[in-house]
């Protein structure tokens, strides 16, 4: 990587530094916030660029010294030092390449998870509950806050549908590769013959968005209020609290009835609706940019089979990298680092190839 490109990035960083000290920027709250965020993100990159410049300068100086140095012992010391400097240069250069990878603007957003039982009936619903517990434990272990938004339980303790939120720094960046079809292979508790069944659960991971990011008119929504069904106590039969929101242009429908308050159900339903519409918007933009490109770690589409959990073999296989781990119990208990981190690293490799 030549100095010209590195100088461009360092100049960009220094220009932002000047802008932040300009009173005009300080008076524009939105602009100041945007520049501050980018400046903060580039600080480590700027430090590494300065480091590699110093290392390269030392290498050049050693090269000049070798041309005039007569003492063989001193020449040997200079040569050894140059080897060490070149190794350091390669290390810093690798770090710079990673820092130059374009950051997904959604990574820092909070997340909405939608887990739905697919093929497999009650067994799929039971595995949906397993996945919810897995993600909940992993999120809490990482310091994220988990908020249950809406769910539809089954008689045996599973979920036909579970919607929940995860809040915290880099929440979407942590979970974004979990979207897709998760298969489970095991003997169902309802199976007397001991035969292994294959069931499927769909997972959608959506970044939460703010109102300013979506240009949607109120008239595009149809909102219906009705009596909730299922658990909820006496309130269910007396007061209409469930909310159904329909986005008319796309026919996207969200129903929320978990809360006893109509206002809270409406608020939660609108959060889910906005996240879904934003997801559609992003997918349309990505399709326009590249119709033929397919990411190495998958498209993130909820219709794509991404992972298999095989209970008899204690095996979890991610079909995108691919990677197979024989530690199923620990994984479904929330220990996901050995899956999450390789997926992120593979995505970074792809982006580095694109940069090259």
C-alpha cells in the first residue's frame, strides 16, 4: 500500500479535525455529530498511518546508512534492525487494511429479531424457543439489553413467532449474519418411534431505524384495533388492545398484542413495521448496486438455509463458510463466538478483496 493513499486518508482525518474546531460546525448540531462520529472512527487509522510512516522512514534511513557504513558488525546490526522494522511494517499494514474496510452504517444500530417456526409443526415451534433462549443468553453475556416485544406460544412451550429487541453498541454488527433458515435434526419429544426429524425455523435480523430515515406518509398506514387472543388475563376479553398495522403500498402487515395497553402495542408494532420497511429499502438499493454479486457469508436473506443443528451428532454446521463444530450444547446455551466471529472475519476478507 503506497504512501499516496495513506496520505489521502490522513489528510481527510486532519480536515475533519479542523472542521470540528470551526465555530460554524459547532453551531450545526447534526453536522457536528456526523463529523465527530467519523472522526472518532478514523482516529485509530490515523495513528496507524503515522506509525507506518515512521517505520518506513527508519527503513529508508537504514538503507542509506548501509551504503556508507564500513564496519561489518555495525552493518549486521543495521540489517537485523531493518528486518525487524519490515516485519513491524507488515503487521501495521495488515491492521490498516482492516481499518480501511468500509463500515456498515447499520452496525451500531439496535436490532429487532423475528423468529418464526417453519417446517416441522410443534417441533419447529419448540426449536424456535431454543433459538430465542440462545440469542438471549448470548446477548446478555455480551452486555446487550434484551426486550421481548411480541410472541405467540404453543401448548408445549414453543413459539410460533417470537419478536424481541436487542439494544447496545454494535448490536446489528454482532447479529446481522444470523438471518436465514436454521435447520434442526433431532428426535422430537412427541415422537415415539425414535426417528430423527428435520424441522426449520426462520430468523430475520432487522436494524432499528429512526423516523427521519424513512419518508413515509401517515396515509400509507391502515391501523386496526381488536381484542387480543390467548394469554392476558381478564383484560383480554374486556378491552380491545391488540393492534394491526398495514402498510398499504407494500401490503406489509404487523400485529402486536403482547401488551395490555393499546398505546404500547401500537408503539411496538410501528417499530417492527419501520424496521421491515427499512430492510426492504436497503435490499432494493443493494440489488440496484449489484444484481449478480453474492456475499461469501450469504445474502442474509431469511429464505436462505444458513445453519444446521444436529442433536444426535452434537454438531452445528454453518453452510456459508463452511464450519462444523461438535459442541452443540454450549452453542445453544449461548456460546456463539465460534460462529459469529468467523462469519464477521469472512465478511472482512471479502471486503478486503473488493478493496484490492
